[in-house]
């Protein structure tokens, strides 16, 4: 009986920490995936000498050569929403221009928020140079 009581106490203390860890890992993976997509678009703009676009929606993102054709996210997120540092809500486009993979706008900040635990991660596209940073 004592063994079951101790086991129940350990599980009671461990499960909330495990769930928080899983939620944080899910959020980190989504932020890294968005950052990777932005970096790939920037590299492709430099390599192919043509513009590349990443359109970020509230529940995911899509990438391609023409922002006008991107009407739905190709990558969708579960339990995670994306907001921006601009007053308008997503979708927000980031266009990388050749030959250096530069953008046409100042800092673009995408904040990913997990709905269940209210944890956040940020992905920044830094100014004109187009560098991508995950925070």
C-alpha cells in the first residue's frame, strides 16, 4: 500500500512536468520549422536568382515563387497560433529578392503561441538582410 502511495505521488508530480516538456518541444519544433522554411526561401532566392515568398497564416505557412498563388497553408499547426508584430493579423508575406536574399521591410516578428499552455517562441526576419533568428 505504501509503495502504491509513493508511486502515485511520484506520478502526480511527474506528469505535469512531462506534459509541459512535450508542449515546449512541440512549440520549439514548429518555430524551427518556420525558421527553416524562411531560410530555405532566402537561399533559393539567392541560388535561382528569382524572388521567393513565404506567406505566414494564423495556423501555418506556405512558400513558393508567387505570393498571390499562396491562399492556404501547406504546413499547418495543431494547437499553435501565429501572430505578427504588425497591426494586421496573418497572413503576412515575406519576400526574398535576388541576388542576396534580401527583404523589402524592417523586422518581421512571428510569435508562435501554444494554446494549451500559453508558451511562446518567436521567429524574427531581421530587416533588409533577411537573416532569420529563433528566440
